């Protein structure tokens, strides 16, 4: 088929572009299915354009720029697909282009910086504090110190680059701004604040003080299952929409965004597109991180050990499903807030995970385990043990991960070298060594080490008939 390019809409008129007032770090599929969707659907969308900088995939900026930053959002329900062209991103930039980042963050019109840089990019130590000793942070502290004294110094991590840009905003006198973390971390606003202030200490000359007084760190809980786009998705968009789009994004119909914090320079009216603004975000955050993301991690490790490839396949396996439901029972002890309605939330999750048309790869979810398990297993287990129960549901998530890395499966993790070193140990030392990378306190609890050790091998058998992956 000779499809027209997406840079022109179907009536072949260029779409009007809103001015840049939001800078985003971490241009990936999730940002495009979530914050970009909410921004497009806010009633004041015409005033709020997004300039998005790439993180792990610099080529994403060039691909999107080639089609005028427009792309198709494919909303994939169990019953079929619907298509929408998203135009809220107006500029897509290689994350290494710090000159453009500084220019945009320093501009008076820019009011919000949103982040989807992955959990691992906040440089958290196992106790949740900012770790200035990681190679990325140490290099950035040096680069920022050089930049502060007028020498060549360009930070390499997204937050290091943000600190450089905030220094330019301070110098330009453009005033307060909001930084909004949209990564799956508890108290993500506070975590972002600590990481930014930690890096800003490299700058000296009061930058950290200016940030404390002028930058509001907003916490959010974000939710929309967005699997990686495949070649088949690209072909489907061309066939169904009649234009060629090399960067479509596929997501489930469900979406949720809860925000808490100040926006001193304004923001789009996202709440009119369905976002919820609350005073206390913690109960919502825990519900999502534990019930959705926690069970995702169980399915990622247990499911792959059992030979499954997608969330829907793994959930259809009774052994994996039971592990999920047991963990949910356990987590629910600590989700007592008003209005959380855990039974309804659980039912909705079963339906969302069971959507076989969304091929959400377990291998994608398995990445960055050490950071993710700290948010997904550790708090529930610690709360269970504090209440005098064993924490067996969370222990099973940890045991499945230990089995997964011990079995020699490929994985990506900021602590990959430390994981390999611990895997080389024997028996209890191995369990304790791996647990230590997730929580020093749990690794020092002999009851936890014994319980996790006992649960190893729980997913060792392959089910008789593995459902075909979609
Ligand atoms: C997943 C999340 O990859 C993962 O770790 O658990 O990306 C999950 O799909 C999203 O948080 C859903 O909102």
C-alpha cells in the first residue's frame, strides 16, 4: 500500500502545535501512552505542548521527528483496537542535547518537567537514600562541579542533566517550576527531590538552596499497561489507518494518574481528562505498586520459570495465579485506607492482566529487579513481619527472582555484577547475598532467609500444557 505519511493528518492539513510548556525526560512508549494522552485530552491542551528528551533510546527522537512528532495511540481492548493520533508532543530531542534542555527549562513559559526515567535512574541505595557513589552519580557530580566553574562539564544521567538545566533556570530568573516524577517508586516526588539535591551539591554556590526554595517535587502514581511496540503493530496501523507511522504505541484502555503536590507555574487541567489530585498519595501509590507492579514481578519470574512469555499466559497458569492471589491477600492487610476498594481493584487487575490481545512480555517486566523488588516485595514483607506474620507471599516473589537469576536467565539490572557475584555463592549464602541487594534488613533476618530458601524451586516444574503466546 502507498500510505501517506503521518506528518499530515487525514485531511492533509498540518495539525496546530501548542507551545512548549512541559519538558519531559524519558521519551518512551509509556510517556506517549500516558502523560501525552492526558495532556492532549486536557481542555486547555492548545496551550500545553511537550518537548520530550530521550533516555535509553536516543533514536526515538529522530524517528518521531521524522513524522512531525505525531504518532498513533492504539488502544487495545479484549474486543478490538481503536486508533487516535496524539499531537501533544511538539518536539522530540536526543537526551544528550543538554543545550536545548537548558534553553527550554530556563524559559519562563516552561512550567513543568515530567520524568519517566525508570526506577533505576534515581540512584537509590538499598535503604532508599540517594547513593552518590554509583558511577553515574559520581561522574555527574564531577561534571556539574566543572560546569559550575565554567569548564566543560556535561552530565550523562537524566537527573544530572536536569540539575544543569535547573542551574540555567535559576540564572535566567524564570522562577519556580514543578518536577513531576512518573516512575513506579514510592514517594517518587520525595525520591526525585533527594536525588536532584544530592546531585546539585556537586554544583556548589547555593544551587541546592535555590532548588529547595523554587522547585516543587510532585508525587504521582501512574498506571497504563504499555507493552513494547512490535513490527506487527506498525503494519496494523498502516493497514487500518491508511498512513504510515513508524512509532505507534499500543496500550490497554485503562489509565490512571494520581498527583499530589504544587505546580507554582501552572499545569494543564489534567483532572478534566480524568487525573485525580489528592492530598495524601501514599495509599493509592501502595495499592498500585504492590497489587499491580508486585504481581507483575511475581508473574515475570515465576511465569518465565514455568515457560510463559506474557502476563496473560502466566496468569492463566494456576500456580502463578495462586502466587499472585496469595500476595494480594498479604498486601491487602496493609491497604486499609478509605475508598481503596481492594476487591474491585483486584477484579479489575485480573481482567486487565487477562487481556490476551495485549502481549505484555514478562522479560520486559523482569528488568531492574533489585530496584523494583525494593518497592514491590520489601515493604509488604516488612509490614507482615512487624505484625507477627511470616510474609510468605512476598517471600515467594523474592524466591522466584532468586531462582530466575540462579537459572542463568538473561537479565538487565543496575546491580548486575553484584547479582552475578552473589549467584556464585552456595546455599544460604547465595540467598542472603541476593536478598542483601534488595534489603539489608531482610537479609539479616534469619527467619526471612530460611523462609525464602524453603520456597526456592516452587516454580521448577513446567505446566503440562503451556498456552500459546499471543
Ligand atoms: C511493569 C510496569 O515493567 C514493569 O515493571 O510492572 O511497567 C507496569 O506495566 C506499569 O506500571 C503499569 O502501569
